[in-house]
């Protein structure tokens, strides 16, 4: 079977949850469907910048191909940079994967503790 090219636009949405004094983030990766018949998609991640990182450095996040067009990766700390790519998985007996969709870099925002603003000035009034 020939490898099918997955034509994809990867999107990254960072979701934040705050528990006690710790902030954790989730990256929601979304892509467009492959133009061929597929059994699903595999999602790969590299903890770091995409720049110059070979695809062999990535780890597969999906134990089995997902059949939806999104994947949520949870547990990132403030300021964490992660790189992702997606492949389409064929319906053949070998579950042949397509070429990479291209990489997408996501960086979690950094939050600082809420600091109360200084109090307002003393109120004043006038009577008439």
C-alpha cells in the first residue's frame, strides 16, 4: 500500500486549570481529516521546541489510533514548550502510517500569583 499524505492544519489550544498554588495546562491538538480512507490517527510529541528536532525524537502518545480529529495532552507546567505532529493510519493489515502532518509548537502560558491591588484612597464626601 502506498503511504497516504495527511493534509492537515494543526491547531493548538491551551486549557488552564488551577489547583491550590499550582497551575497545569492541557494542549488540545486539532487537525483536518486525511483525504484518503484511514482507520484513525496517531499523535506524536516532543517535549521542547520544534526547531531542528528530528521526527525520530518524538514519542507516540496514542496507544491505538484515535478516530476523532482532536487529541488532548494534559499536565503541562507553566511555560512548557511541546512540539506535536499527527499521522494518518491506513486500513491495510500493516496499519501503514502517512508522512508527518508537519509539526506544531505549543507553549503553555505563565501565570503569576494573584496579587491584590493597593487599597483605594480614603473616601471623601461633601454635604450640602
